[in-house]
C-alpha cells in the first residue's frame, strides 16, 4: 500500500451530486486544489497543508484524511459510504429524496 493511501476512503459528492471516493492524500489534494478560490476558508487551508505534508511523508496519511473529512463535512460534501447505501437498500429503506 502506498504511504499516502487512506485505510478507508472518504465518500464525497462531486459535480452535480455524484458520489466519489477519495482514497489517498493525493486524491484529497486534487479536490482541494480544484475548490473554488472564493469558497476557500481556514478549514480548506488546514486540509490542504495536511495533504501536502502527507505527500512529503511529514505526517501520517490518516491525519490528512481526518482533516479532509472535516473539510468535507463543513462544506456538506460528505456522502454516505456505498456499503451503508447497499445495507439500507437490503433493509428496504427508502431514499427520502425519491418519491
């Protein structure tokens, strides 16, 4: 396993609400670099710095993952993990957004 890989991906919404799995500090870094400049804040800055540090081997990838997940949560980007969605479908739960 590459040193920048996360143990568990962070599921986020991208584009028009499509889920994507961020699996490494490099993936997280790419998402953060593409974040609109006008929407960047302190949480974005900390997550970006952490991803850079993880890519240089200065901190653990899991530390960067936690900070990226905090950024995603603050900006309402977190998506349910695919195994959670599959389990809810097996139970017969309905998506509250679907009529």
